[in-house]
C-alpha cells in the first residue's frame, strides 16, 4: 500500500512548528556559565529560610592549568588538621572546572562548612588556593576560614552562615599580602544567587 502525497497540501506550517519547538527546547542546552555576564541584580530577600541554597563563585590564586578541576567537600569543622584529614578519607560532594579567567562556581550550597580543593599537580608554577568571593549581608555571610594546604593539595575553607559576620573579612595571600573582599572582587549582597 503506497502513501499518497497531495501536491497541493502545505506542510511548511508543520515544519515551522517542529523547528520552533526544537529551538525553544534546546535553549537550555546552550547555557555556559563562564560566558554569561551578570544581568541586573536581584535583591536578596530580607529573610532566608534554613533550606535556602546559595550560588558560590570564586577565583583560584596561583598559576593554575586551564580547565583544572576544583573539588568541593562538605566538612565537619573549619580546623586545618581536621579538613586535611577529611579530604583524604571522604568523597567530594561536587566538582567544577576552573574557567579561562581562573574562576569557578558551585550552585545551590546550603548553610555549612566547606573546603575547596585542587591537587597541586594542577598548577604550572606558583600554587595558590581556590577562594570563594566573600559576602557579608544583613541575613547571610560567607566567611573564609583559611587558605593553605600541603604538598598534595591547595585548600580554601569557608562557611556559609546565617547573619552577617561578626568581624571584618580578611584573607592572607600565600605571599603574605592581606587581601580584603574588595580586592578579590566581592560580590555585592544584592547579586547573591539565592534559590
């Protein structure tokens, strides 16, 4: 049985609809966070629930190899010795790729303590820690606890806490230079990604 096609029928409308739907569905496939610039900031809400999740972005200090992997560990403490032990015996909760601007991003983190870890073999020369951008808002803060590591790993430890930090946030670079959140391009409170 042969299928009979009618030469006068217009299939262009159906073809157009199929193409339009395909384009709309594929728009999400084209999203690349390392190429998107910040749009108009969205104000942070005045209260943040305990189930809030926060996008954390940061930068890697040192001479990092392009596309190196940064691992994220949830930790039980901000103590250097405990964190160095935990990153050797536990699995990371997530990982990301360092972009061409030496930046990284982790989406939807909850309140708690974390360590960012990069193997020392991922550096061409000078080794520096992965550090999140600090913020200190009315109802939410990210506080860097330390940066450091050992011969195997470069580590940056931080906490996400309810309420503002009780003290000004300062970081020591491996050269001993004091860095403030302003010198590490702090993200303003109204631009924090809250979900």
